[in-house]
C-alpha cells in the first residue's frame, strides 16, 4: 500500500537559493536558432508572440507574490480522507534507491538507471536552459490561458520525472498563484531552493498515478522514457489526471542518431566498432534501456497515441533537431555548440553504468567514449538527435471512463 506523502515544503525564507547563478549565465543567451524539423512551421508559430513575457520573466527575479503562499493554502487536494495513495521516499513498495555504480550515485529503479548526483544535476540544469533557447519558448500553447487565475491554488501544474525541478520552478515563479507538484524517483537535492508554491513527491510513475486523477490543469513530461515501462499507459494516466481543458506537454527523444539529411544511422551492435561512434554509443544505450524495460519506442508513437486517445484535441507536435555532434553545422551561435558538447560529454559519462551493466566491457565502453569525444570535437559530419515534442488539450466535454481498479 502506498502512503500519504508529507510534502516537503520550503518556508520561503531562503527561496531561490542556488537557482540564480545558472539562470543568469544561460538566460543571457537566447540565440537566434534555426529550428529544423518536419513541422518547423508550427515551431515558429509557437515561438512568436506567445511567450515573450514568460520568457523574459525567467531572466528576472521571481514574482514577489510567490512568497505569499503557505503550504496550508494548497493543502486541499491531498485531503487525508482519501489519501493513502501518496507515496513517500521511505515507501518500501517503491523500488527506487540510490546505488553507487562506477563512482556515480545512481537513481535506480526496476527500469531507470542513470545518475542522480551533482554532475547529472548540473547537466540537467544546463540542458533545461539549452532546450528553452532552442524551443524559443518555455511553455506549450494554451498553458498561459489555462493557468490564468489569481486565486491561490486554484490552478495546479504537475511535472512527472522532474529531475532537478528546473521546469516546475520556472512555472512556479511565472505563475505564482499556481500550485506546482514535482514528482520523481529521487528527491530533489535541495528542496529549500524551490519556490514556495512547489511541492515535491517521490514516486514511480510506473506504479500508477491514480492519486492525481482529476487534480491538475497542466501535466508536463520531458525525457523520462528511459524510466517508463509503458508510455501509452502513462498517457492514459495523464488524460485522467487532467481537468477538462487542461494541457499536456510531452517531449522525448528516440534513442536514434540521424545524419545531416535526418536519416537514422543503422547500427548493428555486434559488428566491429566503427564510426559513427556517437550513433553507436546511442545504439548501446538504446539496447541497455530496452533491456531494463524502458520504453525506447515512445517518442515515435507520441503522435499516434495522443491522436487516438478520445480525451485529447488541439494536438500539435514538433521535431527539434539537435546537432549533438556539431560537425560542420554552423547555424547556431558558438556558445550553443559548446553547451551541446558539454552536455554530450557529460551524458557519455552518465551512461556508463547502464551500458556496461548491459554487457559491454568497460574497455570497449571507454574506447567508444573516447572515439565519440573525438567526433564531438573534430568530426566534420553532423550527427543529430531528434527531440519529439507534443502538446494537446483535454476536451472540455470528455468524461473519463470509470477506473478499472
Ligand atoms: C533525464 S532526466 C529529465 C529530468 C527533467 N524532466 C528534465 O527534463 O530536466 C529523467 C528524470 O526522470 C526521472 N524518472 C525516470 N523514470 C521515472 C519514473 N518511472 N517515475 C518517476 N520519475 C522517473 C529520473 O529520476 C530523472 O530525474
């Protein structure tokens, strides 16, 4: 049985501690980036007028009014009467634990196996800012409208697999009247740095999210497919978590690497090691994630699953092509390529326990990593990662079917 979670509420006295340094550093850059993709047209409409205020909100300090809330004001949804369903970090049914593996502190559940240490937090922090700059927007279409309210706690936002809590912290500052909930396998390291209208929960989305049904106006999920057993089931959960008119945003990559024409490289794991090494490294990661039960196919099915689901309408998707091995790609500012290289270098280290755990020898892993690092800095050939993003709203008149359990 899962238990009520005593949410970790900061008292607001030291809000934002530790959150500004990186923002200052990265908000300075909102490069004029080209968006390449099958539906780049919709990308540019996303990035036009919609979010200018929200984007600039991130560069300043967060709203003063955010400090006005106390957790009591937000405590209606987890009414004790029906909430034995919340999990806690001490919940023994939760398979998550931190394990040391190849000198990294790992978040390790039955499925997920990537680090949860300072290096990974730093990577996620920078990646968050990089993604905002390439998307040219922080939030999906319709989110601002859905969250328009000045009644504290009336509107609620949920971030599943929140990592550091970067995205949910932005939301909490930009929409200070909203109640924000961040769920992850591992606790956010320093929750005192979170805005006061953020609550955190340690939970595994694979265990079901019934305790969130009907409670949220926005649900955000980004880059957690490697820890999700059945992503279509997660979308079903999200359809029930959303209130009528609520907005879902999903963003995943597909564990493939693409050439400059956006065709995926075909890699056979048992052939001798040869270039392209980044594509080969990713093929090993894909194999390892699949071996643990992660949904490596999710990104490619987001559109199909969302459009087939009767709860959703106003569905839009967008591909974002990241030149993760920059090669001769030269359309972005040089700082952006530096960030990408740093991100990939760090990710190469992060994947070691997962890939070596799935059978690749440490020696082969190090060879592959070194060759990939060489490509990252010296190769002329661009290798792309494809990020597939989708957003949709829940029909106002949709009635959720009865729960099966
Ligand atoms: C690559 S990080 C992305 C973090 C964040 N969404 C972002 O975009 O910065 C993946 C996160 O998802 C979490 N995660 C993976 N599987 C999960 C699961 N089954 N339930 C809850 N969280 C999960 C991990 O602990 C990790 O913090």
